[in-house]
């Protein structure tokens, strides 16, 4: 018994599925062909839906049964999930035709869009949705405004000013004035419009929608339905209205964002180039904007017409921005001599800007850049080299280019040496003594190596005269006075020789003093003022304490620098050899 009951429940489902399958197979068979019998399997007992439309207006049919609780009129995404088939039976005497893909009517999801609908579109429409709806019949009657007794029927495109109150009236309510109409059901972009707590500014009235204020999101396609009773038939009167939200027309001319004024661009001959012009336009309900490139203020150049393209971005109620591009296949000499003018205009005026092309000198600029860097590097290298070896350079210059300073000056000695006579009890055996420095090291370097003639009082002046006279005479016969400073010197009797040398130098400009700081000392308060002044302003060469002269190579260079210019073969060879030796060491070390 249970088995029989299950079979009895299963049989209707089985029959229904077989019938649906046969219907679908038949629909595939007759797609694009003619069917003489209107009663397709599964459609003979289907009750049709009745719709009316106004000719020359936009209209839409949905392959779905009407549902008072439905929140959607159509779903474009349905086409991706299920296959929808549409058929049309214009008249009883004509065959059933399959509706193919076209621009009018257009198949979109589960809907059939007429853009617009014509009188000859009247007839019976049959739609099928695989695995969802076996068959649905829709009777469509398209009437003219005159037949439908429409009065004051507005255009199906409505422009609303943003920010203020506006109303959207159902166009179909302007027809059939002799018939009382029930409430209107509204849809926007396929979604049913209802009262929303989140949108208190939207109010639904019997035949219109009131918006206060109006926002840009209110733009879209609105569909309104209401029911008409004609004898025993209930028609659904459906009309559409396209709403565009606009702003007040601009009062400003175009604003050229780029270029501005005159712009110079570098271009390479033979290479392609794009000239960009970005223009900002204010909002206009009826757009009158225009942007074009001109060559030398001529819009149409018959010799070489500019290839121009325009793209729009940042479009909104505040206006939009245009990007207008002129493309040059390859830059020519003529392009370099031309002025390219971007011309933009609207109802409020126009604006222009100019781009001029300049030849790009890549190789020349690279050569200049490399030359500048090389010159700077060479300058820094030479500066560092001169800073490190300036003494050798000066000495070599003096040896070759400066005349002999000692010629014809009447002097006998190149330098007078003044030092303190040491006390044997204070001598330090670990370091070179002051006496050894004055009597041995100085003569060995200055006389034997550089060829100078020194005057050492104990060695070169015969005793017998007055000490003071002998000192003054020896200084006057010398070109330099070398003073070896030490604590014993500044506090002992030898300070007289420094004072005498200063006085002789003041009288004879050819005499110059060279101070050697042999040991650190403090100036006694008893020093004569002229000596104190000399110690502050005269150049001082410091001797580094040592047991030999080897660590003081720099000292001897400074000594040579302060000595008179005396060009001898020995000096020339020494300077030249030293200079080139140091130059070689600097480069290859």
C-alpha cells in the first residue's frame, strides 16, 4: 500500500517533467522556423498575461508571473544561470516566430526590451525558461497616444535639477482619462520603489514620486504599472520614463588644465609624439563643448591632418574633464616650426593654449654633462694635488721661472744664523742639541744640499772686534736672518741678535727674518716691544724634536721655501727630481 501511494504521488511529477522536456525539445526544433499551431505542448492551457503599451516609447516585458510581493521587475543576471527563449505570434494567420538577438527588441536577462515599441509589435509572446518555467504567454497591445486618449503625455526622458524638490509622474496615467485608475506600482532600474525610513525625502503619491531634495543617484529608468479593466480582461498599463539628474548650467568658459599659456616640449625627429590637452568643463544640460587641436591656427590642414582622439573622465553634476590627444606618427622639421594650439569652447566662451616643439639634443646634452663632470673631477683632483704638493710646485717654479734673487745685491751671505749658546749642564743627550742643530744640521742641509752660504758668527767672523758691531755687520751682509728660538734664547743675551736683525730688516727691505721654533718657550715681560711684535707677525717654522733630521723632511722644505731664490744647477736638479718623484708616487701608489 505504501508503494502504491508513492507511485501515485510520483506519477504527476513524472508526467510534468516529461511534458516540460518535450516542450523544450520542440522549442529547440522550431527555433527560427515556423509553427502553425499556437498551442505548443505545455502552453495550451496557460492563462495569458495582458499588457498595453504606448507606441514610440520604451517598453519592457518580463518572463515571470506577476507577484504582488516581488521586489524586482527584471534580473539581467538570470541569463547567466538559465536559458530564456522568446517566441512571437503577430496574428492568428501568421506562424509562431522565434525572437533572435537584435537591438530592438533586445534580450536582456529574463526581459525583452523594446527601444522603442512600435504598433506592429502587438501580438502574443511566449517565453520559456529551462528548469524554471515551461511556458508563459503574454498578450501585448500597442496603441498610439490618440487611440489611448492621452492628454499632456510628456516625453519619456525627464531632466531633474539636483538639490531641489522634483516629481516624477507616471506617463501612462495621462491616458484613458475616462477610466478611473487604481494606484501605480513603481520600479527603478528593476527594483520596486517603496517607502523607506532611510529615505524620508522620497514620497509615493497616487501617480507620482516626489523627491525633495533630488540626488544624482535618483537618475535611472523608471517603470510604472497600473491595472485597466476592459470588459472581462484586466490589462496592465506599463510605461517607462528615463530620469537624468542635472545641475545648473555653468557660467564659466572652459578651464585648460594642460597646457597653460605657451608650453615648450622637447621632441626627437622621426619619433612618434602625443600632444595632450586636458580641459575642464562645467555642467551643461545640452552639451555644446568642443575641443580640437590646430596647427598654426588652422583647424583643417589638407597637407597633414592631425589624428585626434577624445576621452571623457571625471564626469558628474559639477561637469566633466576631457582629454584630447593629437598623435604625430613621426616628428618632422615642419612640426618643429609649427605652433600647436588646443582650442576649447562652450556656450560661455573659449580658451586656448599653445605647445611648441623643440629639438631634443640627447647626444649633445650627454656630451656637455660628461664634459662638465670630467672637468669638475679634474679640477678637484688638481686642487687636491696642489694642496698636497704646493711647496714642491713653488720651489720648482722659483727654480725655473724666477730670476736669481742674489744677483747684484751686494750681500756676502745668504743667511745669518742666530742661536743661544747652550749651557752644558742643561743639554739632553737623547735629542739634537741647539748647538748641533745650528752648527751641523743647518749647514749640512742648506749649504751642502741647497747651495746656500750661511754666516755663523763663531765660524765665519774673525774675532777681535766688538760683539755688537760684528753682529750688526754680519746681519747687514746677509739676505736672511735665521733665528733659532728656545727658552734659553729668549731669556738670554742672544736676544740682542734678534733685536738687531729686526732693526736691520726695518732699514733694509732685502733682509728678511726666518724664525725657527726649536723648543717651546714663554715670552719674558722684559722683551723689547719691537721683538714682541716680530714674534707675533713673522712666519715661524717648528722643528720637531728628534735625534736625526730624517723625520723633519717637511721642515726642510719650508726652510728652502723661505730662503732666497738662488737658481743653481744643483738646486734645479734637486727640485725637478723631487717634484717628478712625488708626482709619480701620487699617481701610482
